[in-house]
């Protein structure tokens, strides 16, 4: 029950829960569970856009998981190495626990299975996850304000988005005229 309560609080953007999981070394498996479930929700929700093909849902789930992992690693590098504040002290475990719980709003992506709701659900979920990631970064990297956390989150997101576009162009289907 404590796990579900943490997930709800993380989705509600409760900064205290991000501090709590940052300090709780045993919460890593919980954070990983949130990320896995959020990735699965993205795959299931993709049925509202791509149709019910299981292979597509599995591929979307895998892409969501890889994208989240890349975003988390980029945020750690950008936030702790290139944009730290004097009191920034974070290890990879602290960051993975906090940003793992920031994936909690992604659980709502499962509601994108209904075609008329698909695009709005994904857009709202992604914006909500971005906001959760900002709070997680602010807490994990001990930033005094939110501005730096927004910048770190946006830079990480921009780099991941660029990576996804490049991979899509390289591995996507070719168009014939």
C-alpha cells in the first residue's frame, strides 16, 4: 500500500515524496516498477493510434523504456556536471529513484487506447511527466529554485528527442514516390 501511495503522491507532484524516495535506498525497485509500468502503458495506449498489433505495442513499450533511460542519464550528466549549484550532491541511485517516480503520470497513457482520446491523453501525460521530472530533478540535485531544474529537464528532453528523430530516420520505413 505504501508503494501505491507513493505513486499517487508522485503523480500529484508532491515534492516531499521525491525527497523521501531520494533518501530511501530500498525504493529503487519501486522506481523501476513505475518506469516499467509507465512504458507498458505507453505501449498499450499506442493501440489508440497504431491499432491493436501486439508487436507495435511491444515496440512502443521498449522505445518508451529506452527513451526514459536516456533522458534520466542525460539529466544526471547535464544537471550534476554542467549545471550544478554549490550544494548539488547526487549519485545515480538518488537520481534514478526520483526520476523513476516522475514517470508516474505516464501510467495514464493506457487511456490512450480509445482512439478519440489517444493524442490528448499522450500530450497531457507527457506534459505531466515533464512537470514531475522538473520536481524530481529539483529535489534530487538539491536546486534552490525551479528554473535550473526546468532548464536541465528541457535540455535532457531536447537531446533525447533529437536522438529519437535520428534513430527513426535511420531505422524507419523508407518512402517510395
